[in-house]
């Protein structure tokens, strides 16, 4: 007799299962019950995340405290989870990869300290190209959502013209 009622998962079937609605503090019991139902006599591999959504506005506000940051957006990437896309000001940092990687690392450390390590996005990408702004002057978040998958921002970053255009744009409208 089990202390935990059956979840109702099919036995012996490989695949993904999402178990939601577990009361706080009882997640481990739900994982054990899931393992017993799926494969009672075989090993089971778990990849568990707490399901907590990352606080986009807080993460972006932390990024904005850096003088090199023009703007940023936290977007979902189906391959890597959340990605913080940071548009750095080319007039305040060099556009080479080591400088961009250093800023990404510093931002990750700052988010770890200000919020918590589990709230730090798994990937932070820094670009010294101009962001796409909407008619109201705010960052176009719909445009940002498509960037990690398309690779267009990375392609623009490799072209010397685009960081120069961003610097020119900052000269006329800081």
C-alpha cells in the first residue's frame, strides 16, 4: 500500500512527463511516485526545474544599472530556456567578443547577487548593434523574441558596419 495515490502515468513508456500542481514541499514525493509508476524496476533520469518563471523586469532593471547597457530584453529560447539579450552602447565598450563576454559574465554575477543564482538566465548575449525600437521609442520585444533562433543579431555583430551605425545613432539620439 502506497502512502501517495497513483498519478496515473503509463508504465514502461519513455518520454516527457510534466507533473504540475504539487503542493510546496512535496515535490520530492511526487518525483518518487512518478519513478515508481513509470519504471518500478528500471532507472529513471529526472531533469527537474522548479517551474518558476524568471522575473524579466527585475533582471532587465539590474542590467540597466550598468553604464555600458543601452537596453535589454529577457526572451524565451526553446533550445536554451531564457536568454537575456543585452544591447551594449558601442561608445562605452569595444565591440570585440572578449569584452562582450566579460560584460555578460559580470551581469550574471550581478544578477546572482541581487536576486538569486537560480534566477540568473542560463544564457546572456551581449551585442553592440542598435536595438530595434518601436514608434514609442521602447525596445520592440516581438522583434527580440525572434533573434536567438534566427541568428541575425550574431550575423550583424560580425559585420563592422552595424556597431558603427549604432555608435552613429547614439551620437544623434542618446
